[in-house]
């Protein structure tokens, strides 16, 4: 592991993000359980900034896939009470990064 790997790994550890780099340079990020979409955006923006500050290839991070679990509230008509469950969502980092840069 080189120094840039350890700096990025430290950022991931601080934010409870796990990552995996495949043989074909595909990066996968697991953000774990998050409370809001704004938290997902914040984590991906910060991760991208750290990645770029380490002079790593921007396209590797931008083309990464991410996943996270978000609490979803659903109204149960059978029991007439609110239930909460975790729903896994996935996406491409470039979509979030680009939407954050829009005026």
C-alpha cells in the first residue's frame, strides 16, 4: 500500500466508507447506512476532493459505482402503523458529482 492509498483509506475509515478496486480499475464504494441523500452527496463530494488532492486519476473515481442503505418509511395499511426498513440503493458517482456542480 502506498501513501496515497493509506490517506484515502484513512478518509474512508473516518466516514465508515468501504471501497474495493477491481482488476480493471473499477472502483466500488459502499457508504453504509445513511440518513439522507444530502449525506450521500456530501460523502461523494468529499471523497472525490480527497481523491483529486492525492493526484489520483479523476476518471477512476468519477466512473465508480456506489451503494448505500437508507431508511425508508412506509405506511402499512394492514396494521395501520408506520414501519421503517432499510433499502439499498446504487448509482454512478459521476451523476452525483456532476449534479453537485450544477449552478
